[in-house]
C-alpha cells in the first residue's frame, strides 16, 4: 500500500475510531459499531481495509450462546508518524510485538 493510501486510511474518522476501540481490548464488529457510532456496513468495510493493510487482526474467534461464531478484532498498531525528509514524505509505524 502506498504512503498516500496508508495516510488516508489512518486519518479516516471511522478507521481511527476502530483502531482506538481495539487498542487495548479485542472487540466484535457489532460492538465497535454500537459503541463508537459507526454504521455497520462502514465498520465492516473499514475493518477489512485495516486488516488488509496489516493494522488489525482477528485476535480471537468466539462462539455466542446461540452457537454462532464471532470474530474479535485487535489493533496491531502502536504508533504512526508522518515524516518529511529530503523532499519526501514517509510514514513510520511501530507495531505490537505479536504482529506476523
């Protein structure tokens, strides 16, 4: 993913809320949607984008009391910095140690 695309993704309001929501606690899409006021379709879309970019992963798959499986997501991103050096913008990331 190009730096512009990454910076655009990370500055997206919904993506930011999702990363904050999953920073210290694994959460389901429904919980993120409800608690952080993100429409469910947008929540699924942004979670997919964040997962594809390597900023989010499935931390756990649980079974609900009704027998359905549910994915719990967790942020892998610890920090991000936008740096301008020598006429070029670069994005620097620090990830949690459990990132694959």
